[in-house]
C-alpha cells in the first residue's frame, strides 16, 4: 500500500482520466473493464511507467450527479457542494433541463443557485425574467448577470457563490456558461462559438468534464453542454421528495402507498388542482416515474 498515492480526478475523457496529486497531473485508467469513476472523486492511484497510473480505489462520495444517454446513466461529477444552473435571455432556456437539474440536486442534498445570463439583451429580458421567477417562487436563489457587458459584476457574483466549495456549472449550449467560467479561470481558454440564431440554440465545444481548482478550498467544474440529467437511478420515493413543493403534502394522501398519479384522495394531485403545485412540475414528475420504469443499466 505504500506505493499508492491519494489524488483527485480533475477530468474525464471516456475511460481515460487525469488526476491531480500535490499539484502534479497524472494520466490514469481504472483497473478492469468497468469505468465507474467521476470527476471530483478522491481516489487511490498506483503509479506506473511513463507518468501514468492505475486507479485502485475510490473513496466514499458525499454526492454524485449523473448525466443520461438514451436511458443509460453515466457519472457526471461527485463531491459537489453547489450546483449553479446557467440560463440566458437568449437563446431560450429549457424548463425541462432546469427542472431535471433541480430534481437531481434535491435528491443528493446539493444547494442550487440559478443565474440568468445576458441581461444586456434588453428586448427579451422581461420575458426571461418572468420565466426564471418561477424557480425563485420555489425557493431557489436567482441571480442576474452579463458575462460580456458587465464581466466584473458577473465575476464578483460568481466568487461569492463558489468560495470554499466545489461547484458545478451546468446549462444547455449557448447560455454563456463557458464565458462565466473563463471569468473565474482567466488563464484557460474554453472554446466558444457564436450562437446560431436561426436555430435559437448554441453550439458548445466542451466535450469533457473538467475540474479547475481556484484555491486550496475552492474548485469549479465545467461540464459538457448536454440535454438531460441522469435520473433513472432514483426510486419513486426519492423522486417525490426531490420535488420540494410536494413535501408539505407527502403522507397526507388517502392511501399510504399513493403514487400521486391518478389515485383518489391524493393530496399532491389536489394541490395541483388548486394551483399550489405547478402543472408543469407535476407533468415532469409523471414523466420521470414513467422513465424510471423504462430504465436500462
């Protein structure tokens, strides 16, 4: 055991990983065929020839987030303290992606903040503000920024959020996530491309997840632009508790094993009917329950 080194995984490229040990980066691969390693993992590695190493074991994780690909869940990042969801005034942000991200974070007990970026696009600002205000009504902090028009203001906002924590920024392509990360880590160059206004979507060139250490106690993780969080691992019981607005009504249904889908006397469905729970959120819950029944591992 004396030749094992404790390291942290800082980037993932398929089955190939980069770990950091005492400020030095080392290329690593997991032992065996299964690749169950995530960026953010604390690992024990065994150095091999030519500056490479084998990942021998993974220490217990505090939290773990997944991304999904055609009903298969893949690790996204681990040991996250804060999830920052980046939306933008343009192109349109996806309520489905935001809500799935919130569910993923709630299930893991991860704090969430939302940032509405590109507020300098004034002609579309009011509509975006009204849409993002829904998440503030659920109790999630919402901030406004412009990485390009007011980079100093955006930087100060980010510094205050990420200090002394490991944070991950997520958002669909075109939201300006990479531009915000570059404010925090100015000595790196994350490729960005102009938004395709014709498609009302962005083109994101980050193809792997990477952890950047800002200081001894602060790290930020950039993730690829992707369309869906992996939630197939969540049981129905964990799903219902991951919708924070459901919680006041759980345990108050007529039937103790209520699924909150079609049952009579369901307190959750009554709250939807009365407008206390948004129909959009219950529709997502219904969809996630369906997806969990179709999962393939």
